C-alpha cells in the first residue's frame, strides 16, 4: 500500500485520500470497528478511539511518521531496516513471532503486558467509559486515579477510602461506574501494575527457598522448619516462618521505556554538557566514566541504565514496638535529570525484608534474586521497546554504588565498622583510642585529611593535645579488597560481599557510599541533645570531662567533687534554664514556607525544653539555617523515603504485606498518569509557587502609591553596597550621553521626565530602575 501520503502536507488532497484509505484498511482488517488505536503523534497507538475521533486526531496532530508498518491496524509484520529489531519476514509465523524467535525472548520478557508492548492500552481502553452517562470530563479510570491519588497523598485508610467511594457513587447520577469498595478499586488499578514475588526464607537468615531449595521443608544449614510455629508449638504447614517480598526490576525498567516522556528523560544525560567543571550529576563521577572507558559498547548506548542501591531498616509500627525492623532495598536510576532521579516516583522498591530482626551480615542471602537480575541486565535484555524512538533495543544496566548509613555500610561491604579497626579506608592503621571513662572507642586522626597547611593541623588544645602531621592513606581498590577477602589476609573483613559476583564491581573506584543525611541527623541530635541537655542524648557528662582531662584538653572543665555532689563547671555550650526556654520559644515561633521542612512548632516541647521527632530533612534545615537563628539570642553579641513506606502500614500485624500492596497500587497509579491528561502524580510533586496572592495569617494588605514605592526602592538601591559598581557604570553612560541633551533643552522642558527615562532605557538597554537611579545622580 502507498504510504507516501504520511509525509505530505495535511492540507493536501493526497493526505486526505491517504487518511481515508488508512481508516478503511483498519476497519476491514480488524475484528472491531468501534475502537481502534490512534496513530497520531500524541497518541502513538496507545489510546483507543472511534474512527471519527481518530480522523480528527490524524488531521489535527498529524500521523506518527515512524509508524511505517501498520501492524496494529491489520498489516502483517515485515522486515525493517532498524538494526535494533534485527528481524526477518516470515509469512509462516504469527503476528509477534519475531519477538520470541528472532530476538530469543521468552513469554515473560514483556512483564504483565504479554508479548505486545501496547497491550496495556487495552486495559486503559476498558476505562475509557465515562463516569456517568453524558460525562465528558472524567472517565472511569481517570476519576479512580485521581481519587487514589488523594488516598496516597494524604494517607487515607482503606475504610475511609471505601466510604468515600460509596459517597461518590451516591452523589453521582445513576449508572455511574465508580467502584463501591476499596477491593474493586484496587482490582482495577492493580491490573495495570506489575506483580511481586513472595519468597520464603529461613528465620535464621540462612537461605531463601528458591532454586534447588524450592521444595525443601527444612533449612539445610540450621535444620529449622520452613513453617511457622504456633503458640501451641505446633507447626502451621503452609504458613511460612519468614517472607521476603521481591519486586522484579526488569519488567519495571521495560515499562519505564514504554512511556514516551520517561523514555525521553532516561537519555537526558546524553544531551547534557558540563561546562563549569563541577560535579553536578553522577555522569561527572569517576565510576560513570570508568564504565564508559572500560566497556565502550556499554557507554555508547545512552539508554543503558546506571543504578544506585540503598537499604536501611525502619520500624513500621512507629512507636508501638521498638524492636521490629523491616528492611526495604531501593534502586535509583541516575539516567534521569537531577530533578527527577530522586523523586518518589522513580525510587524503585525491589526487596522488602520482613522483621522482626534485621538481616545484619546475612543480608547477602536476600540480595540473591536482585543480583541475578543485575547480572542479566549487565549481559543485556533484548527486545525492550523504546516509545520515544519507536524502536526495540537491548537494555543493559550497571550498579555503580550503594548508599547507606555506617552500620548498613558494613553489612553490605563486609567490612568491620566497630572496634579498633573500624575505618574502611585506614584499615589496620586506623588511629583509634579507647576512652578510659567513657568506655568507647574514638577515632581522633581525622585531621590528616585536611590540607597540609590547614590551621587545624597545628592546634593542640581544641583536639587531642597533639599536632597532626600525617597524610591520608590511599583507599583500597576493589581488586585489592577482593584479593584480601579471598585469601584471608585481613581480619577487618567479615565476608566476601555478594556484589563481587557482578563482573564490573571490583573495577569501580567507589563501591559503597555513606548517606550524608544519616550522618547529619546523628550530629544534629548530638548537638541539640547537648545544648538542651536532653536525657539520653547529652554528650556532656562526668565521664566525658574526665576523658578530656586525661587527654590534656580543656583541663579547666574538670569535675569538682564536693561532699554531697559532683559539680561540672559550665562550658561554652551549657545553657541556663532561661536560655533553653528562649531557644525553644524561638523554634516554637518559627514559620517556614510550605514544603521547606516539618512544622517546627509541632517538634518543640516547651514544658521539657526539648525537640522531639526530628526527621533527616528537619535536621538538615536545623543545622544549616534554623539553629543559628534560634541560639542567636543566647550567644555573646559579635522532609525520607522511609517515612513514605512507614505511612503505607495500616495493618500492624502484617506491615510488609501492607507496604507491598500499597507500593504496587501506587505504581499502577503513577503509570496511568503518564497516559491520562489532567491527572497529577504523587511521585513527582508539583513545584511550590511562593506567590503573594494572599497574605500570611494576621497580616493585612495595603496599596502603596507607585511614586512612593519607587522612592523606597531607590533608597534601598542607593544604600546597598552591592549596587555601587552598577551605579558607577551607569554614571559613565549618562555623563557621556548628557551633553547631547543640552542641545535640546527646550525639548526636555516640554516633555515629562518619564519620556526621558524611556528614551534612556531604549538607548542603553538597561534596567528601568537603575536608569532612574542614574538620572537622579546627575
């Protein structure tokens, strides 16, 4: 069939005849004549409409010119020139035979959408029916997605959401399609999402019951039963003692590329050019460049993914239980631009390790399925469809590093992070010292990482009473670490990390990174606890003062022993009761913009003069900006992803199940929003617009005369030091041009000053207010 009309002008007769021939061809070859795929440049065969709507779309938007083989409208598959597909024509095969045979894919490579990458459009098409007869604004699916967005955004319980659905159904006209229960809503949404796998695990973290142990009923290592033991000491056969939820990343990566916008964003880094020489994106890191240089076939494809892994434990019961620890494992995709890669939508939950105890050093057992998928991703997953370029390609991915706090760092890397040799860089040469009174090990050689001429190196009294002239050691390479753990040359390594099973892992310069937010939170808690003398968090005490005395540091602060009590001389950091109350009142009265941090007022306890419930982001804002403001009056004059997962828990007896179900439901919602208009997303929040449309509470708006406003603005500019260079520069321009105006004195007298100002603005192309200021100086 002639398809040259696709490149013709949409106003031409050739295009008109071509559109009609295409529609007739589609109607004759497809089984249905009511709804077919729309091939316009906006729908790109993802949406189903009637023939009349498709005709309008093709005329108004234009047809997708990359759609050369009309396979979705009845035309059989043909050989293409696209090297990514690498298929040949075979009339004896079915419509999708090239997928399974020519590209060697199995039936599960397209995830829940079968062998057709557009099959999810059929599910969306089922939701294209209006909410009620005659409704043009919302369909069943778009209304449900918006309602579920409200549930996810505001932490609405399932019971509350069910009652809301019932109320919505009663308010709408008869015949509406709103689900009547949470179960029906979840069933509709989860049909669009991807599934997860529940794997049984040994309660002692020995094995996962998969592969050769899939049919075992007892752990081959410790002999404990696979099944849960009831209160009557009777095994409940079929009820696992421990479960791991696994969310396979490969089908989720495929689905990311099925979205036109997301597929485009995944190659953002390729078009980016760094011109300032600063590290502003992981692409500037040595690990990224090493992958490009050592494996050029990997680096030459911008769609290949660069990943980071993060894991940490949290208590899903909040304060109801202090010992339960649930461990999620999250993947982050660095191909995305920096304003998207760390958003909730693109933080991919891959593992959910159930409690009540943390996996600790045995976390490698639970990482096995993820490592297997990462191996497959390094070799390549063929037949992945790129909706942005309209072609199939082989997807590869590499894990660049892990991001954790220090204890989890030790679990994943296999290095000792406690004791005398706890530094992962210094190793056997760690400068450690055990405090005689505090009974803790401190590491006081940190000044060696400062520049050689830094003044801190020569200071004695502020540190350990000694100067520091040492040089920092060179970090061990991955190959050196692997040699040590395999040969047992170093006692500081507890195990060989499972990440070394990845072919490229030993070559990466940075394999494990510390989470700065964790460190900042620990430092902030210590500072706040010491300033306000919060029990359990105060680092100042008799033992600390005695240890300072032993090191010869701040000897004037040594404890003073009396007959009845021991007195600690006040240090520079000690606040009186009145000063503590003043600091807390400062925090209590602070008002910050929306989305800046938590409501600081809710974190302050005025009765106890302490701060409670600080999150990582709150600690960041406190350390960087708020704390200096709060303590200014008493000095001498001279918002994490774990919190989201915690909010998923509604049933306290099954916290991991709640997290898993809520995650895949939200995942489906995020997926739908990419193909529905006027539906906001939860994972990428809208930007906060700090406008002045309305005042803050307790304020009034007054209208100021424009002349008075200009005078006030000029006064501020004339008395601001930063503006002086601009004033001098404009004075030069004005003094140069002013003699020309003296010849036209009469014209200047007849015209208003504003005309003169406008002429100057046009002549010199400068800011109006700065021109006014220069004019006033003449």
